[in-house]
């Protein structure tokens, strides 16, 4: 048999990457490394948003929808760890965001296991258990239940798609109003789609923040008086190009596990308990380690250089910024200002972040903590867009974070908070592991899950100074 000679030119010509394939790959890679902007309701006023439906995923040439509706639930905690060997005031405390491990597909969560064992061992001590099972503000380990969704700022549509996070009580308020309006629409049109998230037949949602007697409250209104707010083809395509919500939310790695272990050891000591030495805790830790991806080499350490070593995920810095934002939001919700002890502690940590990342951010007395966090985001965007091969300007002066005077400068808990029925229900079914380092899993399409507070900035409304 005559052997056929393969011409390499013919091979390459037949197997070259097409323009369409290159565009698709570029979009997928950009999605993986993109930073989702968060919409924040940071001061009193009314904010108008256009809620977007959950986008399908393209699998083997077909669109598949893992969950119907417009939101995904999540339970999170901000772990406050004390550095046992601080080298300065700046690294005395360390904060880590964690989500409940079951959301990423793990079969067990360490904090849940800790609570279960604590109840078994110390259940007779009502005062102790009330504190342990209370919220983070009360020194407890209760999860912060939230709902997250993609939205467009109706007043600043050009700023693109952002993530809005609502507390559970806020979400339930919105759901009740949605269902009331939807029922009216169905009486006239039995096939009317969701009146707040469908592509063509939805209305804008107004969110009003009020502050009275140092208490913050939120109310929702669906503006059905005007015409439908139909999404443009460009907006629909932007939604399809966005990172899917589970990919942005559900992240849990060995880094988070190790941080949780350290936090719970410190919690044991603080509460004068002995839970971490139990057999159940050891088994839970071992099970989680086995279920995490084998290539997850991330590692928690109080030493920043070690923490940012080659084995840790590239998003560590972004996680740290998220923690700073979360701390600011919780203080803001409780009406605690920048001049308070907690506000000043946060400001110190913001300065540390700026210094460690050598960001071109100027700290002045007239800038609020929120201003500084927004400046950090802008600086990170500039750094990300810069040519990585370009040498920095040797003449450029490093940014300083000393508290400079401005040229013009002369010198509680959310009352709407309700118990989340989700806490009484089975945990979300495991689905898959998230990539190491951040916050994934599929969930039942119920209406019983967390809601949240509005988040991140990008299309934030004009700041209204109090």
C-alpha cells in the first residue's frame, strides 16, 4: 500500500483558528478574569434599576438554563482573624470573605459542622449558644443570607451591567410587589412574562433608601405607570457576554478552608469552648480537603508574601478589596461613620491596601472611606488596562497614603432584617467545584432564599452626600 505524504501546509490551512473561534475564545477568557462591578446604594435617595433575567449557558451548541428567574442565593461571612505575630498595627487584623461551602458543591461546610458540634456540647448554656448562633454583629456565626442579580442603572445605562445584592428581607419585599403586579398582568394576558426581568415586557424597579433616627430602611416600587423598559439588542448581547452569576459568586478554595480553620480555633479560644478538637470537625476538614480540586494549591497565611505566592490564585487582591467594601457596607448600613473607631480602623486598612499595591491613590482628609475605595477601583482598572510589557515611568513619584489636607480643605443592625426561611430548609444541592480561590453550585428555584444589599459601584447613581 502506497503511503500518503501529508503536506504540512495543507494541514495548517485546514486547522487554523477562525476569526469567529478567536472572538469566542477571547470573550470566554475575558469573562473568566473580568471583575464584576457592583451597584451600591450608599446614601438616602431613590435609585432606579432595570433587573435582568438569568442568562443561559451555551453547551455543545445549545442554550441551557440552570435556573429560571433573575437571582441567585448566597450565604457569606466575613471572618475576622487576629494575627498572632503582627509586625505592625497594619497587619494586626486580617479579614477573609467566605461563602457557605455547599454552594460550590462540597458535601459539608466547616462552620455549619462547628455550630452543630457546639450545640451538642454546650446546648445547656443558653446564653453562650444565643451568642454563638447570633449574627456577626453580635459575635456569632450565623450566615449572612443574600440574593444577587444583574441590573442596569436606568439613569446611567452606558455604564453597563452591574451586580446588585439584596438582603433577604429586601428580596422578599421586592418579590411580593413583583407577584402582586404579575397577577394583575396575567388577568389581562395569561402569557405575560415576569414584569421586572423579562427582556421586553418588564418595568424599572425603584429602590428608596431612608435614614431616620440613625436607622436605615429600604423600600421597593415597580414603576408600571410608563411603557415597558425593553432591553436593546446591545444590552441583551452584553448580558450574554457577562460572567454567569454562579461563577462570580460561588468560590471556595483551600485558602478559604485554612482561613476558616484558623478563625474557628481563635473563636474556640475567645468563647472558651473546645469544639475544634472533636472528631466531627476533623472528619469534616478531611472530607472538604478530599473534595476540593486536586490542583488547588492555594494557601492561607498571615504573611502577605507567602499568601500571594505562586500557588495562590491571582484574585487574592480582588478578594481583599471585596472584604474592604463589605466592611464599609456593613458600617454604612448600621449608620456608623468614618470618624468612629471602626471607621478609622477600616481607613487604616484601606491605606495599607493602597501602600501594598503601590496604587496611585491620594488620601486626603476630605475623602471619605467610600471615595478611597472607589479611587482604588479606578486605579486597579488603569493598572489592568496598562501594557504589561511597558516599563513604569522612572520619573513618576510613588503615591503616598499619608493623610494629606485637600487644597480646598481648611482644616445597627438593619431594621428590615427578618429570619431567612432558607435556614430551615435543606441545603442547596451540590453541583460543582469552583475554581480555586473564590466563591459554586446549582440551587432549587424557590423563593425562600437570601436576599441582599445593593452592591458595587460601576453604575452607581450620583453620590448623595448626607
